[in-house]
C-alpha cells in the first residue's frame, strides 16, 4: 500500500507517509486482511496453505457418503455420519455438538472457514459459496436458499492496486431469523437486521434495518414489517 487515494479525487493517488507505510508493513497479510486493508493473498504462504486446507475439507465434506438410511435414528443424524461432520469441525474450528446444529447441503465452498461464525441453528440449501476473507456472522436460525453467494472479498476499482496483486475484504453480518432466498448475492460490507427476508436473486450491499423485506438489483427495502411479538 505505497499509495493512498486523495478524498477529493479518487482517481489520483499520493504517497503514504513514512509512518503510515511502516505501520502497514509491520502487519502480517492475515492482519491486513481482517482489518480491511489491502493485502497480498496470493503471495502469503500461510494464507495460501489455509485456503488449500479449506478446499480439501470442503471437498471431503461434499463428497463423503451420507449416513446409511437404516442407521438414521433421529432427524439430527441426517447430515452425518460423524466422520463427515468432522470436516466441518476442522473447517469452522467449533465442537462437533455445535456442528450438529447446522444443516449445510453440498456442495459448500469457502475460502478459510475459520472466519465464519454461527450464533445458533443454521440451514443452507445446495450451493452456498462463502468467501470469508473477512468475518461472516450468521445469527440464530438463519435460512439460506439454494445458490446463495456471500462475498467479503473484493478488488479495488483502482487499476494500479489490482495490478500490484492487492485484495481487500469487508465483513458481512446477518441477524437472527433472516431468510435469504435462492440466488441472492451479499457483498461486504453488509449488515442485515434480524427478521429480514431477502427476495430471490437480489444483490445486497450495505446496512438494512430489522424486520424488512429486501429485494432487487441493487437491493432496496420493499416493505417494512411490524416487529414480531416476543
């Protein structure tokens, strides 16, 4: 990050100060990534190995045989056996008991896994893609339709930053009891309030309050709902 944009003209750049440059260079690429700073994902060995491990665990989860129907004793066994779920234990860095509160249909893909947080029950239909270079937070009882994509990763509109290989990442937070329709794309930075519904095919970016129906490209509030009674 040897250059920073001038606020008055986002197409003209000026050199960073010596102190700014030193502070930036003192950070690891992982620290830059989670802070939303420009970072070099493809030139950092640790991040590259983490992505490779995540891809391996996703592939193993997606292709692992399901539990034999005659061995299924409760509905909670549906996403098993435990040998299959163990891939998600390693991917998300959470206990097996918590993994068993999640329902994730294959195929599932993510960048790192450890930047995804689940605050309660969760269901994702087929084809969830979660690029978790920044944190992705799912509230309790979030439901995702098929083909939902969540992108925290992005590249600059400034050509010199892209050519230099830098990326950036911004977080996505989805509140409790949110229903996301099929084919929705959510781009960071975004924060979706509790009890919202997002219509199929919407492209969402930014903050939305609780109790809204959201839809469109770009997404907007279509309707506000009365807060649900406790």
